[in-house]
C-alpha cells in the first residue's frame, strides 16, 4: 500500500452545513484559496444541485483553483450529476462525488427502495458520472450501519461502474475505532476489484471519535481522509483536519503515512475559518487552541525551560504559531502591509490593499499593538463583507447606575438613505439593537450573542457574533472593534445584510 494519504477537505460543503457557518461567495473563494495554500489534495466546494448559491460557489472555485482537485457533491441522480459537471467543468482537476444510502434504516425509511433497487441506482448514477470524467467518487452513506455483505456489493457495483474513489463514511458517528478498522479491512479484502480504487473515510464526531475512527481506518488501509478545518460540520462536526494531519506527522513511527499538507499554514487556516463563520477557536482545542502550547504548572514550566520536548510533542512553529506577535503600526507603509498580508495568505488587489491600509492606520490610532489576528479581522471585515444595504455611520451609548435605563443613539444608512434614532434598552447592547430595529422597521429574533477578544490586553479588539432569525430564516453576523458596543452594532448590521441578501428583511 502507498504511504501517501489524500487529504479531502469538505469545510466548504459539510462544514458549511453546521448551524451558523454559512459563508458568502467571496468568503468561500478566499477559504478555497487558503486550502490550496495549505496543500489539501481535494476541495469539496459544495453541492451544486442544492441551491443557486452553492452552484455559483462551486463554479467560481473550480475556475480559481489550479493546484488541487475540486469536487462537487451530488446524489445518484442524472439531474444532480449534470448540474455538478456544469459547475465543475472549468476545473483543472474536477471530481464528481456521488452518494447513496446503503444502510437498512436509510433504504427503508428515507429512500423507500429495496437493496436491489439501490444497487441499480449506484450502477446507473456512477456510470452516468463516469461519462463526464474518470475522476468519480462514490460514497455509501451510513456505511457504518450497513450490513457488511451488502456494503461489499454496493462498493463492487460502484467500482465496476467507474468509481475510482470509494468512501466508507461513518455518517452518524456511530462506529468505534477497532470496529471501523475491521470494516475497512473486510471491504478491502472482499471486494474483487478493490485495488482499482482509493478507499476513503468520512467520519462524524457524534461520540467524539471522528479523528480516532479516521486514523484507525487509515491504518487499516484507507488512503483518503475526508476532514474539515477545526472539525466544523453538521451536529457535533467532522474529523478535524489539523488533528488528523498532525497525528500522522508526529506519530509517523506508528502510522508510516505522510500527507502533502504544509503544516505551518494550519493555524492561519483555522483562524481564517473561525473569523469567517464567527465561531471562536476554544482555548483547549487540540493543535490550534490558545492553550495548546501554554504551560502554567510549575513542574511543566521547569521541564519546558530545560527541554521543550519534555511536554511538547510538536513545536509551535510546525503549525504556524510564532513568538513574534507585534507586526504593524500606524507608521507602516503599504509595502509592509502587503508583505504581511501575503505572509498571512491574503493576495489583495490594489483597491483592497488601500482599504486595509486605511483601516489599519485608524485602528493603530486606538490600539497600541497590532497583532496578526487584528490584521486578519480587518481583512475579513473590510474586504470580504457583503455589499452593505445597511451601514453604521455613528453611534453613542449612555449608561448609568441610578435607575436610568441605558440609551443608544444610532446613525446608519438604509439603502443609501441616512437615518437616525435613539432608544432605551435593558442594557447598552440591548439599547443598540433596539435602536437599529426601530431604524429598519423590523424586529429579528436574537438567537445568539457572543463576545470574544481577538488578542490579549485591555485594548484588544472585541469580536462579536450574533445569530438572527426573521421569517423563519437565520443569518449569522460578525463585527470587530476595540469598542465592544461598536463591534456589537457592526455584527448585528452584518447579520441584517445577510438577511437582506436573502430578501428576508
């Protein structure tokens, strides 16, 4: 067996299905470019037949990415497959990814098909996809709960029809590592033409075992890992790319496997995704959390000072964490800013660069130190934001402790028209949101309000994430600013712009 593991990233498809993780087209194409820089082998860019937005994103990413494969997901239906190919046909290395459920519970209750009908659908669907490209992947949905002999039949049918990659997914996070590894070995040993396809795994984290199951399957003979950045995904998420990759790298003595990932890009990629979807990286997150290389225990500190390997099994630099935090200030020129942006993985045009430079200088007037995270937040806020139907112009908030309710005065643009209003609230943030609602003439329901410090220090930028619901639809907004109330207003207005884009407000 080859010792190279194919890294198939599905952050833009399965990852985006996580509640609140929706990205706009610019954000998706930016993340795709960063995944290419990271060195992933396959980017699953979306499910083209699911929506016009997904189709547009897959098509744009397929046209942009030149150094890795771009995949589009589809059901084993001709219309889905045709749609996927239309979106993918400009890709340098396109892949059609077909799926069909094979477990008894899915066949009976979801598909309402007999096993014989499912086998025929696999043959027809994969065979039709193979007319467009020789790079076809087939996934047996809910494979971990599929009867082994039927799974062998389904895989055999897909390979005979033209599939060159076979995915055995643990769709509902049900499998246990040894059990899952045994399943992979059984299929490899019992499918007659198993040597004609690369075997893949796609594991969910419902029982907290996605990474463990993925690694067990790779050791058993699978050679493609379907993962997402930071484990983003439906329900409890997917196997985390950074955890799988670093486990293979640190324990190469055990697995004997390699990947093409440029691991020094891992931290930046995780930070970029975190800011794009407005979900902070937990401090105790493996590999990339703030505490991953922190040592408070005296015994640990003593050991690390004497030899870092006493308590660190990988170096901070190996995943892109550097000891030099301070990067730019208000006297930095355009060339320095451009150099730093390129170092962080952002290739901006001149107009975008001017926007970031101006925003950075304004921030530097209010903040003593500028960190990489500040720069990334500015780029995502100023360059990759949605077109503004609503825009904050000015605001003032007053609070007191003597029984006077907080008040907020807000000036904002509504479709090009400047409007202003003042209102009360139970607290300063509530007052700001109430005032914005009065200005736009709508009252979305606030489902989530979260605050995170982007960097350390009392002058750190605050990053606020909100999730709004209006007319049974939801949108996530984010905003950053050294003033947490301004950041809150920006996040709320960003969510309104996302709702406006869907004609929900």
